[in-house]
C-alpha cells in the first residue's frame, strides 16, 4: 500500500519548502551584519536606551529594541512576553520611575552580549492600584541578553533577581 499521489506531492512540497528555509537561513547567517560587533560601551548604551524607553513607556523605541520573541522575567517571578511588557508600561499597570544600573559587566558571545548588573528600579503605584499604595524601590541583579539580528541589536531576555536592600 503506497502513499496516495496527492499526499506524496504535498509531502514533497513541504519538504522542499523546509529545505529552502534552511538554505535561506544558513545563507543569512553568513551575511555580514550591517552593524557589526559592538563595544562594551555601545552595549551599555543600548541597555540605558532600553531603560529610558521603559521609564518613558516609549512604544516605538521598545518595539525596536526588543525582539518579537523577547521574554521579561521580573524579580517576583512574573514572566511577560514583549507585548505583555509593553502593554503593562503603556497602560500604566506598571510605571518605572528610576532604573539605575551599577556594577555592570558585559560578556560577549558569537552573535550577542550578556549584561549582568545590579540595579535599583523605582516603581510608582500602578494607575489602577489601591489608593495610598506607596512607591517602591527594588534592588535587583539583572541579566539582559542582547542578540545581533539582521535589523540590529535586540533584547531577547531580561531577568531580575531580588537582592537584599543595600546596607546604609
């Protein structure tokens, strides 16, 4: 018992499409990136640009700076997609008032960079929160992964881990 002709043709088309995708992706991977490698200072500038865009709830900047499949993991364990993160900022559900990067270290890998830093993040009470909710400052160790893509460097992952408040 063989495969019906229509099924065999469909499977052949699927296989050719898959193969064409592999060839296209491998040739793209070998194409020099228009922005090349970044320096540590340039990666940290990207990080600050992302922080400023987050505080300003700047939709166009965030859309460009974050990869479509970006993941944001907050210090309280909440995981957000790019769309959820941007929506939380632009809707007022989350309002960042400060984002101070300290003790930053950049590690490069083939097509990307990892920024590990300590940061204090200021949070205003949410627009739809309970009355009298005070502003908060979170002391976090943040890890951010930036990837070099064909259309520029983009944030693919940001994760914050709570730290004990700094001693005074």
